[in-house]
DNA sequence: TTGTACGCGTTATCAA
DNA sequence: TTGATAACGCGTACAA
C-alpha cells in the first residue's frame, strides 16, 4: 500500500491516511489552500524576506482566513530550539524579584519569546525538578539564581546544550555567565553605613528560611566590617517561619537585652518591616532607640513610617541584561559560533537608600 | 555485538544514519543501552505500573547513568498534549495577583506541570499575542483574566481544542469556566461599608490605567449603592500613570474642594496607599478628615499607618481552584469524555478587611 | 508484560 | 525564489 503520500494530503481532502488527525490547522493545510509547498509557508514565519512580496501577501491572507496558529512544539522538535526561556527564582510571587521578573518578561515578550517560571523556595531539589522539566522544552536559555545548585542540576546543565545564566549573585570564580552583584559587599555596605552613623551595638538578623545562602554572604560582609572596626559581630537567627513575625521576634530578642542592640541589619525588607511594625506596638522608637536596615528596597519599604533604610539591588537591570545576554547568545549561535561579544560577566552594584529608620548618632 | 544500529547510537559515535544529530541523549539511547525497546523506556515515564519491577529498576539505573532528560517537545508533538499551562494576567510582578500566581504555580508544580506566564498590562493586543504564542505549545489549559478579550483571541480559543479558564471575575452569563467573584459586588461592599459607617460624601477613584474594566465594574457597584442610599455618585479619574502619584493626585483633588470628600474608595490598594502617604504630608488626617478604602489587600496594606481598610479577594483560592479544575478536565478527557464533574463555575466572594483608615462617624 | 511500525507538524538539507 | 524529502524524538495503535 505504498500510495503517493503527499499528493492526496496536499489536496486537503479527507485524508484517511493520517492515523491521528488532531483537527488542527497546519502548515500543510495553509499550503494546500494556496497550492504551494509547506516550506514556503514555514518561511513566511521564519525568514519572510526570502519570499516574493506577492507570495507573502497570499500567505498572509490564507493564514488569517484559516486562523492558522503555528505549532511551536513541532517547530521546536524540528529545529531543536525554541523561543522559550526558563527562569527559576526562589520566589516568583513576592516583592523581592518582582522587578527582575517584570523587566525580563517584558524584554522577552518584545522579542517574541515566552517565559517559563518556577519557584525554588531556596530548595535545591525543587530547583532541580524545575530545571529538568524546563530542559525538556529545549529552551533558548535557562536563568537561575545564585550559584548553589544540586549536583544533578549541574550535571544536567552541562549535558544540555543550553546557555545558563546565574543572576542575583556575582562570584568572580564561577564559570557560567553571571549577572548580579556581590552579597558580601551588600553586607559590608549596610554595616559600614551604621558604623559611620555612629551606632555601636549592631546586630545582624538572618533569614529564617534555611537555604537563603545569599543572605549568609551578606552576613559575612557584615562580620568583616564589624571585625575591621573593632566591634563584635552579633547574629540572630529567628525561628518563626513567617517573615513579619520573624522580624518581630528578632527585634524583641535583640532590644530586650541587658546590652540591647542600637541598630539591626535584617536579611531582607520583609523581616525589617516586621520589626518596624512590632516596634510601634512595643514602644521601641526607631531610629532613636534602635535603627533598622533592610535589604531589597521592596515597593512598600518607602511607604512605611518611618521609611525603611535599605539596600536597593539592581533588580531591573538584572532582568534587562539577562534578556540581552540571551538574545546575544542566540544570535551568535545562529550566525558564526566564533563571532560576537564574549558575553563578559558584568558585576552590578547595589545602592544604599537612606530613609528615616537610620540617622546620625551623636 | 550483533545490534550494530543501536550500539552506534548509544556509543554516541558518528552515525551517518541520523541527518541532524543534536547530540542529545534520547529514549533510543537508553533503550539501546539496555537492549530493550524505546517504548518500554517511554512507559517507564508514562505508566510505570505497566512495567515489571525488574525492568523498572534497570531503566531507572540507565536513566540516571546516562543523565537522560525526557524531551517534552517530542512528547508533546507525538501526543498533541503537554503538561504546560499558559497564564496571562494583567501584571505578573505586582502584588495584585501574587497570591494567585503562587498558589497556582505551586499546585502545578506538585503535579508536574509547567507554567508559562505573561503580562497583558490590560491590553487586549498583548493578551492576544500571549495567547497565540501559548496555544502554539498545545498547553493543557489556558488561564486568562476577566472576560474581555479581542475578537481574534476569542476566535483562536474556539479553534484550539484547549480548555480556557477565566479568573478574577464572575459573570453568570459567560460560557467559559469562570473562577472568580463579582466586581460589582465588591464595589457595593465598599460603598455599603462607608454608608453604614456614616460617611456622606463618598467618592470613587478609578484606575489611571485604561483597560482595567474590572475596576469599572467595582465603580458601577459603588454607583448603585450611592443611588440606593440617596447620595450622588462622584468619580474621579486620575491622569497620573504611576499609581502612588495617581492616588496622591486624587486625594488632593477630592479633599481640596468646597465640599470635600469625607471618604474615598480607590480602585486598588496601590492608589489608596498613594493617598494615605500623601495625606501625611498634606496634613489630612485619616480617617477623621477623610476615610480611605482600597481593593486587593496587598501584602503591605496592613503595614501602613493607619492600616488600610480594603477588600480582600480570594486570590489564593482562585489559583488553587483553577489548578484543580484543570487537573479535573485533563483527567476527564483521558478517561471517559462523558464522565467526571461538570466543572461548574463557582462564584467566590471577597471579604472587607476593616483597619484604621475607616471608622464609625458620629 | 513487551515490542514493531508509524506519524505528530515542523525545519534542515539538498535541488532546481 | 521556490520546492521535495527526510529527519527531529516521542507516543499511539496494534501485535505478540
């Protein structure tokens, strides 16, 4: 039963030959409708400049008339590439990465890319699962956070021929492309600010969520500055999982001491605002009795009263640069493998935003 | 040594047979490695219970050893279905939909589904582009917001055989599955609260972002209650695009009148908090001089001072129910088309959260 | 329980 | 500028 396969199918008639007709309008349907070959319709979407203007217009009409929607799955299989980018962040719904997600997503959308998003909640296992699933889609690139991944994740990344970008961190020694900043420097910046303002008993409050290793880097920076300025580092680890409550817990613990803290650096703005809110109720005056510094400059941090002194990460720039880097890599691969910019890892920097929760001590 | 064809592929040697070798480890490689057929390896992932335990273990070993990652693109093409769900919301990075995204994403992840996310920014065109791209991936379902789509979007949705769920709205007449609440009722709830508290000159401030039609529904509910209680509706449309500034603009405009507003309902908590912040600076006391009500109960709304009275949407429930509904639909299709729950649209309800920005007037 | 054969809808390759 | 043909890697249908 070796009949002429393409002829009948191209006529668009009842093709009983196809075993599983999904009912979907395909490239072949559009081509048959116009009496041209599939590949021309494919080119209409891939490289329209190669088609004559007349053909282009005919195809455009047929596409609109039939309501053809390109099957990206089939295209992805045939080309072993896709316009999807996978992004795994510790938290895709909180305020922390909001600006990064937005700027990244907008840049992707503008270039016709789609975004696969997943939260890792600082769990290497969840990250691994997300990476595995995303790699299954032959993404144009993968965007991860920080440099701490499971061994299996590292292995998958090496095996897959997919560019990986690590964001929100910068460790000069790492091999993959990194778009971020040094958390140690952030910790130093916060501590230096408080030391310069004249505070003496400066504490650091860690994230109660284990796995936030970047927060530990910030703590290390804080410790460095404390040592350099002849002070004793003093860290507190809250047990409350909920950030607002953890912040409250830390404030109460650190202020109700014989030698209470006169300034506290929190691992992030969520914790810091929990402390700020608790301070009101507990009659602790901020910043007179105790100064507070956060990290992240979340949208609400300037709306608190007193306004929260914090450190603003280059969240938007990270998203934009990540997207640009990906576009650069994809285009370089398409043209000449040895061409184009080497995609040099760029160190970004954070900015201290001083508000009312810290002030000069005299 | 007799199985030359498989051996070459598994060894990764130069197999002239395959025209475009992507270098990727495939089902075939795993099968060849074990000397079994591809389909058994496929079944290991699809329906492992059909395999003998011994075979299952051998396959598990080979998968781990070779670092095989299933190609979801190929699987999606073969089966015309995928474990991807597309979600288009007006804003994927703001606090508004944060809880919906998180609960939805978590539910998907738990069942091995992936999430494609896009922002529409209240633009029907951007939504249309996202829907077109997402449909190209043969998603298991599509989740949209509200009931307002472009004609082209509606057409694509009808043509594609993909279940669509509309969220964050509830209009009894609509055909697609809806998981949300009535915005008219929300407007009524806010207005009723203020009327009951004794406020007299109650204004409504719209979103400065055109396209937020749900906010207009809330306004309509407000207007109904005002009419019912013999008051004159009074709406203000800010021109400032930035929400915080728009809120400030509205407050200033409404309070500096000959007959100033004594209560303002804002289209959302962003606008409301802009007004709350401006009130401090402008010496307007809230709620004594002017009460403020928002919508959304964003994470920061309880952290403001005074705390913001607002209406809390069932954001988390929407995400959870949307995910459950999708799972139900997918499983129903797999088993018996005429079986299972009919996925009845469920009306959800909002809750008024009273904080310090409104109080009883006497 | 395991296997064979084929096609899902597109793009890469080669040809005209 | 346009076309014919063969993969891409997997799941479905059917067979043993």
